[in-house]
C-alpha cells in the first residue's frame, strides 16, 4: 500500500481520509486548522507539522481545498510542495477550482516531472461519507490510470475526462446545467401551483415528459413530492447554496476566459447570488424555490 | 361509433383525422382553408360547409387550432358552435392556448350544459402521425372519462390533470422546463467544447450525473452525439422554434396573470424570441445551440 | 365652470380632488371606500351615492383607479357609467392600465358617442399634492383639447401622445427605461464601491459622462450622494417599489401583446418582483440597491 | 518639453500621437505593426526599434493597447520596459484593461520606484482626433498631477478617480450603465413603435421625463430622431459593438473578482455577445436596436 498524504481536512476531506484509512492506507495529514487535524488522529491518521514535511514522506498527495488561490499556495507557493516533491510523485487535486489555474498547475508539475491530475468530485458530504463520490479526472492518461485505484477507495464512478483541467471543465459544465434546471423546476412548480395544478400531479406528468430532469426526478425542490430529499427536510443540505454559487461563478469565469455566451448560466449565477446574499448560504440549493415563491405561497 | 367533428386541419389536425378515420370513426371536418379540407376527403372525411352545420351533425367535436382567439371565435364567437350545440355534447379542445381563455370557455360551456375539456398535446407532428401523442386533459372528471377512449385513438398517454384549464397549465409548465433546459444544455456543450472537452465525453459524464435531463439524454442539441435527433439532421424539426416560442409566451402570460416570478422562463422567452426574429422560426428548437455558439464554433 | 365627477379617491385621487376644488370647480365624488369619501367632504366635495347617480349629474368624469379590471367595471360593467352618460360627455381616465383595455374602452366610448381620453400621470403623490403632475394623454385630438385646461389644474406638463391608448403606451415605455436604469445605476454604484471607488467621486464622473441618466442625476439610489431623495431618507417613497412593479408588468403585457422582445424589461420585472416578494412593496423603488448590495455592503 | 514615448498606434493611438506632436512634443513611437509606425513618421514621430530602446530614450511613456495581457507584456514581461526604466519615470497607461491587472502593474511599478497611472479614456476615435477625450485617472495623486498637463494635450476632461486602478473602475462602471441604458432605450422605442406611438413623440416625452438618459438624449438609437448620431448614419461607429462588449466583459470580470451581483450588467453582456456573434462587431453599439427589433420592424 502506498503512503498517502492528504491536505485539506474540511467537510469533504475528513470523511475521505477516514475512507482511505479504512481501506488500509497509511495517511499523513495536514491542515492549517489544527482542530481538523486532531479529529482524524483517533482514526489512525498521522499529522505532519508542515506541508513540506508531509510532501517528503509520502508517495501520493491528495488535496481537497476551497479556492484556486489555496491550491496554488499549497503546490506552487513559496513554501509549496512542488519545491520538495520527488520526480514522478503523484498529486491528485480533488478541489473544485477554475480551469485556468488547474491547467497552469499541471504545466508547472509537468516541468518538474511530477505527475498530477485534477479530480473534482460530485456527490457532496453524503457521498464522501458513503464512499460513493463521482470523480471527473483530467490529466495525462497514464496519470489517470495511477490515480484510479486510489480514487476507487473513495467513490463509485471514476471518469476520465481527457487532458489537464478537463475534470474541472466537466464538473462546472455539469453543475451549470444542474443549477439552471433546479431553478427551472422551481419556477415550473410555483407556476403550476398558482395555476391550480396539484404538485404531485404535475410531478407525475413532467417526470414522464420532456421536462424530466435530475433536479425534478431525483431532487424535487417542491416539498412533499419526494421523500428523503432536502425539500422534505426543511432544505437542510445536501448541497449548500453557497457551493452551487461557487460552481456557477467558476462557470462564468470559464465563460469569460473562453469568450462563451451563457445567458442562462449568467442568470442562474445572478439568482443564486441574490439568494445567498439574503442569508441562505447554508440552505440546500433546492431552497431557491422559496425565493421564487416569494411570500405568495408558503413553501 | 360516435360521429365526430374535427375543426382545424393543419399539420397536427390532418394526421389526427386520419387516425380517427382509420379506427373506423365517421369524421366530419371543417377548416377555413379549403385545401386542408380537400386533402382529407380521399381518406373518407366528410366536409361541412360551415361550423354550425358541422356542429349540428356530430356528437363529439375536436378542435386543433393555433391561437386562443381562434378557439374563442369557433366556440363562443358570433357564429360559434356553442350557439347550436345540443346539451351534453362533448367538446375536446386540443389546441395549446392560454389558461385563462381555456377556463373562460369551459365556464361558458358549463352554463350551456355542454361538456368540454382542454386536451393539449405533446409529441409534435411525428407523434400525431404515429398516434403516440401525450394528452394532458383538464375539465370535470366525468368529461375526461368520456373523452379518454376517443383520445386513445390518437395517443399513448392520456393524463388527467384536474380541473378546467389544468391540461393547458401542465403543458406550459412542462414546456417551460423543456425550453430552459434545452438552452442550458446548449450552453454547457459550447462551454465544454471551448474548454477543450470532447462533446461525446461530456455527454457520457452529464448523462449519468446531476445534469441529466430529457433535452440532453433524448434530444441532445450538439450535433454528432445522438443519432436520429434533429441536431444530427441539420436541425430539421421536430418541434419548431416558433412553437417553443409560442409555449414560452403562454407561460409568461400565465406568470403575469398569477403574479408569478419566472426569471429563467422570462430569459428563455427572450432567447427564443431573438432566435425566431433572426429568421429561424422553422428550425428545430434545439437549433438554438447555433445562436449560443455564435460564429466562434461551427455547429 | 364645469361640474366634475371624480371616481377613485386613493393616495392620488385625494390630492387631485383637493386641487380641483381649490381652483373653484364643483366636484362630485365616489369611491367604494366610504372613508375615502368622507375625508374630502370637509374640503367641499359632494358625495354621490352611486356611480350612475354621479354620472347623471356631471359634465366631465375623472377616474383614478388601481387596475384595468376596476376601470372596465366602472365604465363598461353591468352598473357602469357608459350606460347612463349623455352623448359628448368627456371621460378622463388617469389610471395606469394596460394599453389593450384602454383602447377597448375608448372604442366602446366612441360607439356611444362619448368623448374619452387616457391620461396616466407621472410625478407620484408628491406631484399630485403640489399640482405638478405630468399627464401623457391619448385619444382624439379634439378630446385632448377639451381635457387640457382641466388637467392644467392638476399638473404642469400636459402632453399629447396621439391616438387612444398612447398615453398609457408612453407612460409604460418611459417607466420601463426608468426601472431598468435605476437597477443599472444601483449595480454600478455597488460595483464601484467594491472596487474601492468613492461613491461621490463616481457620481461626479458618471454624471458628466455617457452613464448620465435621470435615475443617477435626479434620484441617486446610493445613500449620501444627493440630498432630498429617498435614498437619503431611509428609502421612504417617493415612488413605491410595488408601483414600479405594476408598471413593469404592464410593459411586459404590452410586449407579449405586440410580440416585442424586451430582454432588460423582462429582467427588471424579475428583479422588482423578487424585491417586492421579499416584503419591500412599500419601500421606494430606488431601495432595490439594497437587494443588489446584499449583505456584502451595508446600505 | 519632455520627450515622450508612445506604445500602441492603433485607431486611438494614431490620432493621440498626432495631437502630441502638434502640441510641440517630441514623440518616440513603437508598435509591433510596422505599418502603424510608418504612418506616423511623416508627422514627425520617431520610431524606436524595440520597446527597451524606446524606454531608455524618453521621460514619459504612454501606452494605448488592446488587452490586459498586452499591457502586462509591455511593462512587466520578459522584455518589458520595467526592466530598463529609470527611477521616477512616469508611465501613463491609457488602455482599458481589468482592474486587477492594472493594480498589480502599479504595485510592481511602485516596487521599482517608477511612477505610474491608469488613464483609460472615453470619447472614442472621434474624441481622440479632436483632442476632446475624457481621461479617468487612477494612481497616487502626485503622479496624477504630473500626468495631467500632458493629458490636457489629448483631452478636455482629466478626472482624478483616486487610487491605482480607480480609473479603470470608473470607466467600466460608467460604461456598464451606458451599455444597459442603450439596450433599455432600444427596447422602449421598439415597444413604443409597436404600440403605435410615434418615435419622435416618444423621444419628446421621455427626454423630459424620468426615462431621460445620455443614450436617449445624446445618442438615440432610433433612426431619424436625432441627426449626426450613428443611428442616422447606418450605424457606422462611433463606438463599435465589439468595444462595448469588451468593456462589459471587464465589468463582469470585476464583478466576479469582488463577488458583486450585476443582474443587468450580466444581461447586457449576454446581449452584446449575441449581437457581436451574429457578425456585428464593427457596427456602432447603438445598432443593437436592430437585434431588439428583429424582423418585425425594419430599422
């Protein structure tokens, strides 16, 4: 078994480390938040006192961080690990960050003969705990093949999306559809209800018609239609609105970088931005149906 | 077998009449366009020389018209058929019109003790020809039960949506999701491609992820991904952009009538309106991907 | 002096009646709200016990009502005044209603040989009190010329906009620009501030540049830039957000009726709808800057 | 008289150099496009064979380039002029670029004890030729005071916007209002016309009402209303749509960088992007009224 390093021990990183430990891996961990480190020691993780110390002691490094800036600091910053990693070392960045930064990092890795892939996930905290995440992986195929068996300890679907950054690209394009369709379904249910149509009846119709989509079939935002989804549990996440907004902003950054026109992507970004600004950052992203409903219907 | 009247013999009405004839019904037909009438005579349909003449000679009336105004004229206009219909006569309006007009007509029908339902369809010309339409039916349940066996001659799914106008409501709410998700999928494919992601690869990923929707899985607008869809056939319809725009405008009328906020419904209406205004009324509605792509990618 | 009738004694109607009385007119009044009637009696107005009683006793009728439906009831409803008005009587509808209804009413008036104009106002309650309203008048020019001297008792600018309904058309097109530009200016001030630009400095620059507009120069939504505007008085109206939303909805109705594409008009309607739905109906419409700012800046 | 260097000799740079020469300055010029250099030699400009050669021979440097990337290359790239400039040298960047890049460059300049300001312009090619540009200047006030007399050779209004990057911030916030209001005015004129209102009549009304804005009063997009504006000259620019799109994209980059919500800014960016993508990059930005009108009205 390879010795693994794991950097970034937040809501996602924590259960991912536990899963790696449970599969028998040795895992050395690091986070600027000491509390997050301490929580994992009872499970068998070993703390490193610095990024570089960690880097020198492992064969493979996972990162699960919040922002592109953090990822850059960790890898290529002044005290970053690229400075100390041995050649051919494998780095797996599971963070969701912008495509441009992801590609630049892999270029630098390349120049240093370090193997690297971007491997952002979908499935949220629940998927991280259950080990059922989906990984969308970008990078050289040989690097993907090295990463795959390790990622299988953490997820069910490990998909190769092509060259460096393509994992990020796949994720934000998918999540852009998701964010838009969640709002679309919300609008449709509110309009249907105001027109006097029973929500369950509308669900039955649209679910078998051309309006069918994952946001409707698997994650219906109208309370009382599906069990075991956030809308039937006071919109407790699930996938927080702030995280959806982060992904939508990444899509808009990518659209600006590539001169792409995304009229609904832009509109969905506006709407989640208004929703988060009203104080709903931690509500499930399907809670946007409350903003669409306004005070005219109690949701 | 009941004697049926059919008013409105356009692209949809024509194959619907043929299906009714083929099932052994006697069908008396009327249209202001004499040519449309003549085309159906060889198949056994019998022409009436006026709306009222038709109305006096049949037990059940189908209408398949373009606009709410036409439907009002035919039923409750000065020379409309409500003036001559016998009590308990059944009227089945298959036109897609605004909810308010549909409800008003059924109120008038009620006062005259005429049975009426709204029964708009999805499935397009292809579905009309194949007899595989979906009907979303609104009106009193007893009227729905009378209409159902007749509609089974024309379609595969006959769904009861509740009170008068609910068939229209269900259709426009469903199609609002459809119009929005088609644009969302188009934006995602163009952005993915500009980011260097292979379209088939992106399809495989999103189709098994939270971005899955009918517009992607069954009707992918990116050429070359699915066979036998309009995008792989020069965007020949299918479901014309002008028809999608009509349904979106109906959704916006309904939203104004009910004080509902539909930010993406409004945006989709804007986009199909710009698309149709550029001269693409008769292109399949998935052709909007060409407008999203602009001249930066040849689609 | 002509004997005048005035129907609709709300926030606007009340001060308008007072101004007519002060100019020496005899004014007979009616409102379904008895309290609104009673408030004007001390000022010399005479109550009528019914619409029709009022109509029989005056030469000219003013209406200042909330909705197109109310206006229709008052004029052409079952107990409406068109049933009793003498020929050549002049009706001045100052309500803001949809263009189609306004035109239909004037058609009916025409058939009954009653003179009628639409004369919606801008200037708000403050303008009504001060007698400084602007009237945008539609109808036959001869009718406009009869109405003009009477309207001069109530306003400073009495503009002839052309045929029936054109007063309404002019008002909603103007107010659509107003609603859009108020949001545009709000976005620009928030963005400028977040970029570190002093609001007064930005005002000075934009006010002399191509970003100049009435919303900025005369009604700046950024608090502390201009004195004596709602933004410097806790966004107390002024012109309430709910009234702006009403006008924007009228613009969208007109756009649907005429197949016009109004991408920013639709977006502004969405935004004021979200704003009003959050409970800000009675805040000045410039308060939308608070929604744009969100919790990131305290406005 | 100071010896001036000028880098970037395009549509704007060319007339700016001529104005500097005419005021008696010695101007050394550089552009990667030799043709652009040659055109200015007959007017007295002296060519440099490299950026660094130019930098060593002048006291003050002007740059007027297209993109942030070009500006970075010229100043801080491998062969950039920061490498050779003497301390206290003054750099005036007149390019319109993103705020973040502009600020980073001035930080680097600061570290090298080079004086630098951002000084983007408004007024277009016509203003550059006439010497009537407006400059919005950001940077330390002492640097602004050094730049001001030189800029007065090129423009009429030289405005100090505050710290580094504030010139860029002021310009993009102003132009965001401009782009939005141009579309708003276009929508209003098309809607007014479809409602039967005469364009000149609507102009007279809105120009004296709350819809007044620079886009309407000074640059009306409806042909035939104002003389001497692009709409009355086949939409020949003026200010090209592609340039407006560039500024709107900069506003959206700034909005993403600062977590600002700009619903209409985003929508205007979408619309100009669709317009440019249809092949109208070089049309005046007021030509967007043609897209709003579609084929329903010939503009």
